[in-house]
């Protein structure tokens, strides 16, 4: 067996030529459209308020013809923005082509009513002359999140919620936070849910919300209880200062009532997910010795391994801090 000698100049030129050709072919491929989600990309979920706030146009429509390249829909009511025509075209096939795995395709059955959250079509030419041709063409906001199919029953609550959120989203930032807090007392369950999620995202919760949050902890909806506990935990961890209008005694009393309500959820809520969130709120309490005995009891007695683990983790972190 002979050792391989140095490559000949001719062989080197052939390899160099192949590399150049390959690079040219790659460069000649069309660039991927960065506005479309890849097959592996997951679209982050938006709550109802975020969909209302981010959409340029929100409309109640009836599908005229959904099997075309662009779905044709007839506008029944404009909920936000200004519709450029009574019949709109909706682009949705690009999403279907590149949708993430295990995601259902978007379809528009004829005659079906929808609430659509729309943004301008992302492939409109820059030419002013051609823009007019595309004025009635829109994309769904975040693909399937840009629509709510109007149900046969209970549609009134959805429309009321969207109209209210349109009002809140149109306010200045300070008024918007107050508007979100006002949603927590609504009897429409969609509004407290949106308000809780957005206040948590903005980290805008203060002790003034304790009475409303304690009331929501009695909600039959586990989702509302979880979101309320998350907000209580944010308030606990923020160590809020006491407003001048509130005495230290009153502030302590309200915080104590909130802590008692959280303990009740942590020990007795029938939903394990709610108990996990309650334990996390207990862990945020600014005086760990106050809740240590309860956390130890939960860590040893709760029926759910997930809840027990969360309590043990809270105890470990409290010990590490000390």
C-alpha cells in the first residue's frame, strides 16, 4: 500500500471548480420569505387583548367563497379600524403551505361567520399604482390566531369582549392599565382572563387589586384561578410600598387576607395546576418563615407529585436565601 502523495494541480483545479459551481447554485436559490413560519416554528399564543391590540382591522364577516386562492368574505360589522371594501380577500394558503407540524390547515367554509383579526398583506408591491389593487387583501394575524369562528350559542359574550377590548386598546398607556384593571370585575369571563394575562405581562399589579383577585380565586374556572394566583404572586414578590392614603395596618390586613386566600387554594383546590400556582405564590411571600410550616405540610401530604415537588423547591430556595 503506497502513501497518498500531494494532489495534482489539475485535481485541485477540478475541486475548486466544483466548489465555485456549488456556491453559485446556492446563491441562485430564491431567498426564503422570513414572514412565513417554518415547519418547526411555533407561533407564540396571543391572548384576546393582544390580538385586538395588534390587529389593524377587526371585522365580523361571513365567508362568501373560501375555496379560491384568497378567501372572499363579506363584512357584516367593523369592530376596529376601517374596512376598505364591503368584500375582503383573505390570504391564508401561505400559512397552510408552511404551517408547523401537527397544526391543522386553515379552511374557510362558505357561509361560516368569523371574527377576523387582520393585518395588511405582506407581499403588496411598493408601486402606488399596484397598491390600490391590493387594498382589500389582508393576512390573518399570526395565522390561525387571527380568527374566531362565531359559535351558534354564546356569541354575544365574544362580541361584547372584543368591543370592550377595542376601547381599552385605543387608550393611552396609563389609562390602558386602568382599563385592564377594570376588566377584572366584569361578569363576562373572557374579560377578566384577558385583563389578568395582560396585567401579568406588564407587571402592573398592585395591592389595590387584592380584593378583586381574592374574589376571582373563588371562580369556577381553573384558568381564572391560576391567572389570579400568578398576579397575587407578582404583588407578593414586588414588596410594594404602602400608599399614603392607606394605613400600614390596613395594608397588612389586606395582604393577610390575600395570603389566607392563597393558602386555601394551595391546600384545598381540587385542581393540581391551581395548587402548583398557589405554592408558587406562597414562595413569593416576603416573609418566608410565615409560610414555611404550610409548605412543609404540602410537600409531604399533597396527593400530586407535581405539587409536592413545587413545595419542596420553594422550601429549598427559601433555605438558600437564608
